[in-house]
């Protein structure tokens, strides 16, 4: 055991000296080093001398390619999130009546755990603000999941709603309407194409109320999202219509030309995007009807037809007959 302890002490001293700014390569005196984790070696970047071998990799044995994977695979508990009213910092008692070995609780044990769960719920939600947040954030999660929104949009919407609660903007207004408005504001801020109609279909309030709540939030919280670009709608429309990628590229090309001529300003972005997708499908002989495009874009056929005529006329596009 003594030689092993001596080796460990030497390794500890060596690691401390490596982390010291005054440590230099014994061959060339350089202070720049690189750790090659494939070969488990510490190498001088100047002369290539291998200073140490068999380095210990103290990182995890798994890999993560985005934030969600990293959070799910970490072993230190769930990360804090704005999607929970307590930001996920309190404890949670599981609803299953089984112990760590998979054995079912006795009736007396179940009654005790039931009381603990009840008191835990009361402790987690102790005042009106927390009750408001708990209900609103659960509604936010429901709408976002139905729309297929990514995690960053959910977090942004939760932050917007929390700011509205802090400034007491929720009083006298529908929680569902303010939640839907926060989601729409988050989508606008991140250039994620979601219309008021889509959110209104899933929410329990009307499009008019969501729009009114959004304007109120944007004014009071000083949110100024960029104008919606019709190009952001094109990939989703093309995917829902089962059209090839060439149609998407052509539609984006048409919209870029239309934007340079100012044909997209003052018009509904989803209507212009729908017309560009329809023109691209006709030019590439991947025809789809105006009704199909209008249903996907959630606009009327008249809107698609009017935008179609404007783009064809102003851009001087030759439509094959």
C-alpha cells in the first residue's frame, strides 16, 4: 500500500505544479500545454514533449449534444427552471406507493405518505402569487407542448410571465390570455413562426383577447420583437404540404426578391409566404392547390390569390400554362 500512496502523492504534487502558472516544459521552457484525452497524455505545444502519461479523465462517461441531453443525463438532480413556480428548488414526493426495493407500502405507511404529500403541496404553494404561477406555468407547458416549441422558448415565455406578475399586470385579466400572450411574445422574440390563430386554437381564450394581452405586455414590459419575416414560415409550410426541398429554396428566393422591392411590408407574413410557396410549386411542376396552401397557412384562398397576383406581376414571373 505504501508505494501506491507515494505514487498518489507524487501525482497530486505534479497536478498542482501543472496548474501553477510558473510551471514550464523541462525541454524548451514553454508554458503552453495540451491534454490529449485519446492517448491520456499531457503534451508541450511548443516542442511536442510528452510530459505526463496515463492521465485520469474525471469527466462523465456519457456525451451530450445539447442542453436538454446534458440536463437529463446529469446525476446531480434536476436543474433549476423557470417553468416551475418554485424554479424546481423544492423537494418532490413521488406518487407511487413503493419503496426503494419495489415493495408496496402497507396501509398505515400509505396513509402516512398521503399526509406527507398533502402537506408538501401546501408548503410548495403557500400564497396567491405561487398559486397563480403554478396554474399559469402548467397552462404554458400544455400550450407549448402542443405547438412543439423548444425549451428555450418555454423558458423565455415563463420569464415574460413572471415579469408581468412582478409588475402586477395580471390583475383584472385572464391568466390564460396572459399566458398565451407570453408564449406569442417569446415566439416573436426568437423568430419562431407561430400565429395568433394557432395559439388561439389551443388556448382557452379568443384570438382577440390574446392579441390585446400581447399588446399590453409588449407596451408595459417594453418588448419590441423584430418584424415577422415571411421566410420563417416557408419550411413549415413546405413540410406540411409534403413538397421537396427545391420548392423551399425557390420560395425563399422569391421572398428575398420581394423583400428587396418592399412587397412584403404591410402584408400578412403567412399570406405572403403561402403565395411564394404556391408560386415555387408551380414553377417546379410540383403543383398543389391554392386551397391546400391556404389551409396550411391558415388564411383564405382570396388572400393567397391576391398575394400570388402581386408577386407574379411585380417580380415579372413567367408562370407556365
